[in-house]
């Protein structure tokens, strides 16, 4: 089998490696239907996050179960399944509290940019769809694995509800699907912050009512102008830089909430603004597993079309071009077909 391996900055290879096999009785092997490149894959690709050795890549996946270990009960060969980028047992106290991304037996998925994938804790991690999906549903189903699940968590953590005024910091795939999520949760106004014309267009299609092109202090001033000097009820931080976090904090109204899902890089949080702005902060790696059943239903019934966020589709063996296109911002998100 061939799979995707990152060797160092800018060096992605699709090369021979051992096919996955059942290692523990709780494992499943799935045949990948579609996978993709994540914005977070770009951190090591750009060398900002160091890797010690050649690293198999990919953590967003869905596909058909090929084989299960002897202890797997809820997932069967032949089923189409989706799992989170977080592997969880779904039985420990943290999972039962809905925080499967804080599971006591947490593992992070990798190796999914390949035709076959081993999924540990299959019963706790994978959720089957009602039937084998038609081909046009695959991109949307795949987004649930991470980008949609993460955008949804950002909106949920930011306490978006009916009538909320929401601001979204970050116009990557997660930010755009954060807009979609806020819209689904009934937000009255959704202000997307983006300087990129095509991404602004996507944000509008997903439900943004206003666009702010300014960043930093000027961006905050614009949000304040748009909200009568009060700030947004809910702000989704979908970048992970110090600048974007400060922008989120200063754009939130007193008593408002920030859902932050951008993986922090080089960020130090300046506490006085958090203190004096009276904001709530909740975020981290999204407990996607909690949302899987509901999000599968929304996609299955075609109530949402998050798969639109993929603006480049490539055969899996051209994965290196998929990384390049996202790195150079030619693509928002690359879908890969084995
Ligand atoms: Zn991801
Ligand atoms: Zn758990």
C-alpha cells in the first residue's frame, strides 16, 4: 500500500508503507472513501511545528469497514463509517460528559491520507451512516470528521443561540464551517472576518450577513461599529495566533463567549483584557464524537452542504500538490480520492 508521509518542510511523499492490520481486538480497518488535507497539516508542512522523523499524515476520514477485531461490537464490515480525528473509548467519565477529545484513553488519528486505515477503539470512535451514501454526499460526510465538527464546537462553545450576533475570526475551512454552524444554531447576524474575496463569497453562501476585511485593532473597531459599541455575543476564534485571539477577545461583549478552536502557535494570552472584558473562554480540540450522530443526520437529510468547502479535488497520489495548493492559498481545502 502507498500512503502519505511528511519528511520535512514542503516535502510530502506518497510512498510504499505497510498496509494497516488489526493490532488490538478493539481495532477496525476501514477502506477510505475520501480523505483530505487539514489546515493543521500546514503547520508541520511549513516547518513551524517541527517533526522528529518522517511522519505519516492525515486525520480526517470516512469509508467502508473492511475488518474488525474480536472485541468490536457496534461496527460491522460493510458499513460506511465516520470517525473523529480524536480516538476515544466513549465510555470514560470525560467521554460521558461529552468531552471525548479529553478521553482518558485519547489518541490522535494520523495515517488517514492513505487507501486503508486502522482505527483504534472502533466502538467508541466510529459512527455508521444509515446506509451506503451516494457519491455526492461523500465530501460533506468527510467534513464531519474534523472541519465541520470543529466549526460546530466553536459555535457551541461560543454559546451561539437563536438571535445571537456572532463574529468569526479566521476564513479557513473551519471558520467558514463555523459560519454554517452559527447559522444552523439560529444566529441572527454573522460577521465573517476575511480579506480574501473568494473566501468572503463562501462565507456569504454559508450564512454570513456581513464581512469585515480589517484585521487587528481596526478589525475590532469595525466589529464595535457594527454592534453599537458593545461587541458580539459570540466570537469564534478559528486561527490560533495571538493576534486572532486578541481580536476575538476585544470583539466580544461583556458577558459574551469565545469558542476557540485554532491550535495555538506562539500564543501568549494577555490576561487583563480577558479580565476587564468579562468574557468566557471555552475551546480546545473539538469533541467531534459528541456531534457525529446529529451532524450525520443533517448531512444525510441534505439540510446542510458543508462539502462545498472543498474547492480542489485530487487523486490521492497527487497529495503533494494538495498541500502546495493550500500552502499557497490557491485552495481552501483539498479533497483526496484514493
Ligand atoms: Zn483536521
Ligand atoms: Zn473516554
